C-alpha cells in the first residue's frame, strides 16, 4: 500500500512546508529517517503495512548496539531517532499511506540519569572566601550572593530576582520564587545572613546611589540596576577561578552542593525537597545516589569485611 521511500519524502515535505521546521531540524529528521529506511530495506520490507511493532523495536535495538556502518547511539540520540520514526508512522496513517501505526507502542529510551555534581565543602569555602577577598563594594555583593546560593539552595534566577523586602531579618528567612511562580520560604544560615548584612550596610547603598532603575532589588550591578543571571553566573566563575576550583563549576554547582551536603549531614530527603522547591521527591532523590556512593566509599575503606 505505501512505499516507505515515497512516504518519507512526503513526510519531509510536510515538515518543511506545513510545519516550517528549521533547516537543521529538518536535516536531522532526514538523516534519522534515511537510516530507518536502510533498516527496513535490509529487513526486506517494501510496504509500510509490513512494518510491525517488533520491526520498530528491532530498529531501536540496532541503534543502541550499532552496526558495521554506525557506532552505537547514546540513549539521548537513539530517543531522538525513535521520535522521528514515531512521527513518520503517525503521519503515514493520518495521510492514508498506511493502515496502522506500528511505532505507537515503542517508547524512546530514557536518558541516562546524570548525577548532580557537588563540590567538597573545602572547595565551596574557598570559592566563598575568594568572592569576598578584595573587600570592595562588589566583593561584598559577590560574597553575599554566593553565600545565599549555597546557604539556601536557591537557583541563580531566584537569587537575582530577590528584592530587599523578600528578606525577613527577624525570622532569618528569605522568600524565593521558583518555577511556575511557586513561592517557598527558606531559612538563611548565619554565614549567609552576616554576608548579606555586610552587603546591605556597606555595599548596596553605594551601588544604589548610581543612576540605576532597580531600587528594590537585593543584588545590584555596578550601574545600580538589578544584577542579571548571566552576571551572577560570571561572579561564580570568577570566584571559582580565583580559588583555583575550576572543575565542575556551573550555575547549579552551589545548589547541588547545598543538597548533597545536607543529605550527607543526615537531612531527610523530603526536607531537602521542600528547601529546593522540587514538585516531586523523585527529582530530589537523585541526590541520594551521590550520598550512597559516598557511603559505599567509606564502608569499603573502613569495614574489615568489606575489602576484596
């Protein structure tokens, strides 16, 4: 009923003309579907109605294992290819080129779970010290910013979005606005409070006196405006470089370290979930994998019956 080669050409035309996909995206679809056509041809399939769910599953296995002409694909790359194949078969049915969709039940492989990268406490402390070491107005701000990030687990976007009024000096808490405008109140530790107080007293007034337009913002740039996420990220990179900690430092590094160090210290995963503002505890549980690795290392080194 449906020639696979002709059906793929029709589908690619649809993606280009009707859906207006970008050239790079279209090229990716074309490459993935060309490989799929090669697989069908090798299986002796000349009609779309001959394709079964087992055929599509076999193609997925081939993607993951590789062959003489292709190296094995990662789960992410294989998933992208399967998505292209699923879209193609769905289109073929809708356009009358096939009577059934054999790919609808084939799920793309889940991406490998990447463990968050946490820094040792000594590296975190070195970064915090380096941020405030010059003792300038901006250094006071930078130390307060990084102390807040590590002391509360806030995302950088949450930190730069803070206003002075979001701080509660009496309760020692801060109001963070997370994803989806969800708010949470998080305690602020003594080190972060001291750094923020020093910035509010000796640093922020000088920055606020310039001709800026963000008078209520907690963290200001040199022009008196609200500090941007990109500039806050640069603060972390600069402090890490000055401290000699250049490996695995990213915008989320201090947040990851906050969560991991809490769990290492015995905090309940649901408490950490609330502090991080995760909607599901499943998201937070990835950090427990890190702490289990730490426990395993300690166990292997210390227990007399754990050694090989």
